[in-house]
């Protein structure tokens, strides 16, 4: 079993600051100007949070058609990040496998957009 370095250990207070929410992918398009293959997406996080944009390097495993309507988990309280001429407003979560293959973290049942993960 891999040990977590003490300096990487979070307190409950620190963890509680990470706003992970459920959203549904509304659009996904090839991000043609990205350095590495990626998609640009819009995600609906419900009435309270609204719609956010992001990019994700998930082209190895997912096609655009597979992403549309899929619910995902994302961190919505990181600062916005400029990626070329595109502004990313959230971070979609996934498990990173060998070779950089990313498997999205998703709810196993359809649930309300915007619900917080904790």
C-alpha cells in the first residue's frame, strides 16, 4: 500500500473547501488549438451554479457522442484558468491510468445537477 506523505495530508476543514459538484455535459467539441488532444465542453451544474466551460484531455477513451448528456463530477471553486484563447471554469475529475488515459468519475445513477459531493 502506498503511503501518503505527511505534507500532503488534508484536514477536514481543508477538504470541505473543495467544491465538487455533479453536472451534465451539454456540449463537447474538439479543442483544435490545444497542445495535447482535448475537448472543450459546457457543463450544466443546475440552477444555483449554472453552466460552466472547461477543457479535458479525455480523447483517448471518449468520443464527443459518448460525452453528451453524461453526468460527471467537477471541482467548481478553482480559479479560472486560461488555456490558449479559452477560459476553463471548472476541473472535471477522472482517474488517470497508464499512458495518461483518463476515466471520468461519474454517479452510478442519474441525479440532480449541482448536488455537492462530500
